[in-house]
């Protein structure tokens, strides 16, 4: 790891100010991606601004079906939250399968979505739940927030502070984990909402998370795994690597979507 | 340089370290606590697991400066008054190790796992929870056995049975 300077702000305003004063600073959330990346010298920020001590970014509130999760909330906290589990168990299930227990004690939802790894789990949930992403500057719909491979609408000095969504009637997440890394080789989140069904796919797209509209239409007519019989997904635009070809991922999308619907229907 | 302080195994320590120093290197090199191992150095193997504020974390994936102000427990902090911690004793009893390199991380992970599952552990849960700890010798069987035995012992079920 190259030299860096560590900062510990206690408010969002202070964190933004520290980044502004840094030559080439980076926000550090749980650090489960950034620290390994810095160790490999693939990232070399002059300054790291630790967001773990900002109280206003922590905690989960559930008000009726309205959910707000502070960006600094760890995967373990999301996984174990009983209030959240009572309105949207799918997101708890998703969080409980990120990485491993030690990673889940550190990694945060804000860090995950700000990084927008093409194989991360949370982006699929945010997109399918039609979540709002709250930042230090504004609030954005998930549809506008995720802009491509590791790409988001965030400015350099903008911090994700929270996410919010209305819990859908039913939701489910199924992933085929990479056997080594546990990242999604393909993961599908489905949410059945009064406005219609949303289906988001992670781990498969060359440009990161995306919505599968053909499956959304089919599931809006009938929210049952059988509604997806006969649907095929084109391999165009899907990732191909040593773990799986684009064609294999195309097939996995349908299989995982069926399992997600099955999980949602309990 | 960062001036840091933390409580390690109940002892308050202070240090001035490079901001980039990892917690595992602070423990091993500055504090001489070499029971915490660096296995893969890529956040995968879990040999470096310690407890920070009561939670298991990978100390190779946290800066020492991030842990400043925290309470840290390493493998050296488990035994009390010359008595092995029940999880350490169970690993010994059930031969839950061969070369021993992964063992400190396995034991620290097991203590954390048992804390999070006070109602007890089944084999499937133990195996799933060990996802972040890699052992290349044992094939995991005796590690799983040891953790289940320790879980029973610590919940008092072993005595009742």
C-alpha cells in the first residue's frame, strides 16, 4: 500500500470538507473493497476519509412500510434487523449472503452501492425496490444512480448518506454465488409492487446492474415462476469470463429469477 | 503518522504508526502479538481474524488507525488464568487443527459465531459461517466438530445431557 493520510470526521459536512481539501482523497466506508484495492496498489488515494464514525449515517428505521437505511449500516446489521425482516425479509436475506461474517461486520450498504461493483448484491435490490438514494447533495432514484460498470451519478465529493424505499408486497432475491468469492455470478432481485413488478439483475451485465423488462412484464401479468417459462435472455451485453460464459449467465438469469419469485411467494 | 490508542486484550496501548499500517501488522510487529496470522493478505482466508468491539473482523482489511479507540481481542486474549477458552479446549480435544496456521482465525471466528447463535449451532450453519476461513489441512470436519462441541459446552447443554 502506498502512503496515505487517514482522517476521521464526525459529520457528513466535515467529511465533504476534508475530501475537498485533499489532493486525491477517497471516502472509506467499511473498507472491504477499498483497503484490498489499496493493498494491491490499484488505488492510491492521498487521503482516506473514514465514514464509520458519522452517527447521522447509521441505523435503520421502519415506519409502516417505509424503510430508511443509513448508508453506514453494516451488512450484518441489515441481515439481523427484525423490523426490516417483518416488512422486507428479502433484503435481510440478501445482506446475510454478502461475503462472509467478518466482511459483513465491516462492509456497509452505502459503500456497496457507491462502488457499484457489477457483481455486488445491493445494487440489484436498490434497482428492483425502486429505492431512493440519498446523498450529501440530493436524492436520486436508483434508476438514475447506477450508470455503468463501477459507475454512479455521484460527484467526487458526494457521499451516499442513506437509502429509502417502500417495502413491496413481496420480494425475493436469488443468487448463484461464485464458489470462491461469493460474489454473484448472477443474482436476481424481484419486487412485486402495486405499480408493477421490477426485476433487477446483478453479476451478469457488462455495464453492471440492469432491469430485465421482459421478465417484469411477464411477472406483472402473473407473479409465479411459471410466468417465466419460455422467456430467453439474450447473451448480448453480458459478461464472459473464466467463471461463466455470457450464454451461461443468460440462462442463469432466468433460473435465478424463477427462484427469486419462488422465494418471494414463500 | 497517526497517533493511535486502543485496548488490546484488556491492556491499553498507544502508538504512532504510519497511516497505511494495517491492524494485523500493528498487532504482530508493534505489539508482538504474533498469534494473529497473515495468510492470504487478500481478505479471503481469515487467518487474521480478531475481534474489534466484540465483532470478528479481518485485521488485514482494516487500518490500525481505523481501530483507534476500539477494544481489540486477539487469540492471546482468550485464555484466562492459564485456562484455555472453551473453544480452544474443544479444538484441542477434537483435533481441530493440523498445521495450525489457520487456527487462530478459526478460533476467533468460532467464538464470534457462538456469540451470535446463543441458541446453538447445527452443522450446516457452522459450515456456512466458516465461509471466510480457509483451512488447507483438515478438510474442516474436526473444526466443525470442535465448534459444535464448544457451542454446546458454552450454552450449558453438554452438562444437562
